[in-house]
């Protein structure tokens, strides 16, 4: 990404903020990014207005120490005059057709869903008619109860939806399906007492191609072309015996509710993260030279429902237990598909994993995501004949592949890395435990 449009400020001058707070939302070619602060303080001056298109690296605001009006940054304060849009329209005008009351940050959409506010008829007060968080909060009101139909046995075709889904008599599964499909619940359904059941939830409407989908594909093309042009890739693969891991995983999941079960993908991610902690030639960045990382921030390739691909990261993945990693994976996937990824989740990954096993492919050969040093790929877990102590047995296996930057490592280190992943997967009990930060995050 080279530039982005500031969609909305979630804070105002004088607001106190803490490290990790989300303060703004920026629109990029791939997603809306939630911008967070990295220090405690008080919001001083906002340097960029909503609707402005600015280059990466542009200061957006000043954060001042608590109780002190001086800027927190050392040295002279940056002059607001130097912070100008790269190619933006005049202030107060829509940036695109989507801006006129329709460009909504993920934070605003999520807040509207929580507060049961219908955004279709809400006028925005932000720059260019943008709907802001304050517009949603001001629109909150208790919806009137719907009038009872004259014929209680029928629901008119025009019967739409209450503003608050939880006030409709419906099953939890129906409400979840409606949220996942992006559709609304009917006032009445086919269940007992006219409750809405899962079978009553309409299918998701076909999503038309969007401007963002095209922009995302262009961004992917530029990044991958740069990768193949600048990075001398080398490739390795190995077949990993998963008998021990799958037996242990089945025994664990048999004792858990469905929502707490662990997917095989989580074991593969955990093994990759732990192995990366011991292989600095594969974990880090290449920026005017090799910059190994002592932390493992594991990027995960996630396909989006509207098309396209993103690879945000799970911080310190090697230090997480398997359950913590599974929870982080679920959360990251949901937020990525809802367009609610945080700034550091885009910028922090030190190595990325792509897993196409659910699509049935045997192996995947990745393209390194610059400036990272490696891409790990996993295919489908499938049964194969393997030799165990000279005896042919049918066991579950997976093909693990590595695409690595030859400037930072070579085939010897790459082979050792894949061998370590295979070894870790032979001891799932140890792999499931959180690692010790003082041992570089590697499970013994």
C-alpha cells in the first residue's frame, strides 16, 4: 500500500487514549484498517480530515503527554501545513461515489449492528456525507412493536425485518446464519409460535463486483510481481506423518463442545511458529539487508468472501498455547472477512502460512510476501501409504512446502526448518502447551 483515505476519527482533541486503543479507520485497496496508538496520552491536534487521501507515513494526529500541552515527540513539532493530501479532492467533497453517506468504516457498521440501527436511511454528518460513529449513536431509539397482522396464520410478502433481530422470536442458529449471510430476519417464521428457524433464513444475495475487489487484485498483482522480480526464491517440500497429531486431536475434540474444538490447521500453524523461532534466516524481513526477528508474528493467508486474499498476522504465535492460537485464528478470520483488521496485524508478520487443504489440493507453492523471508504452504491432510519400521501402513499425512529468500538462508537451513516442523507434529502434547519466552518460543 502506498496511500490510504482517512475514513473516520473515533477520538477528538482532548480525549485520553491508551496503548492499543483504536483511534481512526483508514481505507486501503485491500481492507479498512483500524489505526491504533502505541502510547498513553491525550489526543492533541488532528492533522488529517476524514475523506483525505494521504501517503503512507503521513502523521495523522499528535498524542501529548497527560497534563502537558507539549507534543510527546521529541524535537520540533511537525507543521500541520506539510501534511497535505497526495491526490485528494477539496475538503468537504466526496472522495468517491461510496463516500456520499455510504462509505462506512467497519467500526461504524459493527456499532450499528450492536445498537440495531438501520443505516439505510441514516444521513451522515461527516465530510462528504460520511456516516460516523456519532451519527449511529444519535440514531439509537427503541423501535415500536410491529402491528399484528390481520391474519395471524400468514405473513405478507412485504413483511420485513425488525430493527432489533433479538426481539424477533427466532432460534440462535437462525440469528447466526442471518449475520453470516448478511440478510435480515423475517418477522414470522415456520417454527413453533411462528418462530424463525434456520430454514427460514434466506440465502445470501449474490455480491456484485466491487471497486475494492478490483483494487485488491491490482494490489496483489503488484506485490507478487515485486516478489518474483526482487526475491531469489528457492523451494523445498516434505511429507509429514500426522498419525500422532490426528489421534491426539480426535481424543481432545471428543471431550469438547463444537465451538471449542481445535482444527488441524491450528496444529500446523503452531508447529510453523515454533520452528520459525529457531530459524532466523526464515523469520524476519529483508529491508536493505537481512533483519532477523526474535519474535514470531505469524501471517495467515485468508480468502475473502467477495474475492481477494489478505494475510494479517497473529502476534507472538510461538508463545501461545494451542487453544489460544485457535481462538486467535477464529477471531482474525472473522475480523478480516468483516474488514476489521488492525494496523499492526497488517505490518507485523515475520513469516506467513498459506493452507489450501480445505480445497483438496495436495500441495501449494507460495510466493513470498515482501519484505518477509519465507512462505510456508500446507496441502490437504489425506491418507497415504507410509513405511513405519519397514512395514507399509496407511496413515494421515500432509505435504509441507517452503518458499524462502536465498539472500537470507539456503537449502540447509530450509531443510532443517521443515524437519523441525515434522518433529514438532510428532509430539502434539508438548506442542499444545504455551512456550517459554526465554527459550525463543520453541517447544522442547
